[in-house]
């Protein structure tokens, strides 16, 4: 076999080196595990779950293993094209606002930060101050405002309604968390353990020390079957909790 010219030999060596480097970099990475949260904006259990638990997807590398989607609709109903919500018109408004935020900022790191801010206000009993989240986060409100005030917002709400109504098995209450296609029922707060079990790549740091997830069992509907608690939220926040709004979604990938 004839020897390769020097420049071609160098090029081939460089390509082989790049290929080996990419293989090493990709080693240990598996297909992301789908996690879907079906919720409604003014449900106390939904708000607390978003603020206290779901934000953990941004900790200790878990996001590398998770494909997270949020579906703000919950137990709403559609009749003759009009949507009615369990917690009234304010909930329909905020469901649509959060749907518009997902539409405006498809990047999870952006729309989750906004939804986290709104749901933190819900937890604090200040949901009517939701527009303050634009300024707090330095986000331009125009797209979201135009969306929820116009036909776009209504179409997004109907889309999320169809998505929620198509769940199999049907959701029994909110929050309703589905990991890797399987609903977690009452075990939804342990979603990280189910992600760690389902992920086939190198386990994220957050998986260290997590035990085996509880066995998922279908349970009887809670209360009236549509939400865990329809009353006001009474949750104390310390300074560390409030600071999480700025820390929960880092600005970079570290």
C-alpha cells in the first residue's frame, strides 16, 4: 500500500483523533427520560410541587437525563369552545399565561424560570402580582401579553386540554406526573428516583444515595378526585427559599 502524502496523513490522524474524542465525550450518555407535569396554576399541590420539588431538575446534573414538559391545564373543562377552570377565571388566565410563556420561550431554562416565579407567587398567596415576574427576570412581556389576550392563547389552552384528556390512564388529580410514559400517582414527589431508575446512561450526581423508587400503585381518587387541596396555601418561606428564584435555573450549563 502506497504511503499517504504527509498532509493527507495529518488530516486523517486529526479526523481519527476527533472521532475518538467525541466517542469519549459521548460515553455514558443515554437517551433522556421523558417527564411530563400535568398541572393547574392555582392548585396548591401543583404550585408547591413546582417550587419545592420539580425545580430539582436543575440540580446535580439531573437535566442531562431529563426531557421535561409542562402542561398547564389540569382539571379544566371545555364546553362550546369555552374553558372553565377548577379555581375560577384567575386560574384560566394563569394557565393560559404559562402556556404562552412556553410558546414564547421554548427553552426550558427560560420558561421554567418564569413559571417558577409565577408559582412562587401562588404559594405566597400573591398570584395577582404575576406580571412582576417579567421585570424580575428581565423578560420582554410583549409576546406573552399578545398571546394570552388573543386567539393564540385560547388555541394553546385547547391544545393542552386535548393533550391532558388523551392521557391513558386518565389523570385522577393534579399534579399528575408521568415519567417514561408511566404515571406516578401518589409517588410523584419521588420523580427523581424514577428518572434515575429509567435512565440508561451514566447516572447524574443527584442519583447518588437515592434508594429504589416506591412501587407505583393506582390509588383511590383523593378528595373529590380532582385535586389534593382546593384551599389557600399556607407555606412559610425563609430567605433561602426566596433566593432559589435566582438560583434554581443557572444562566449557564454548569
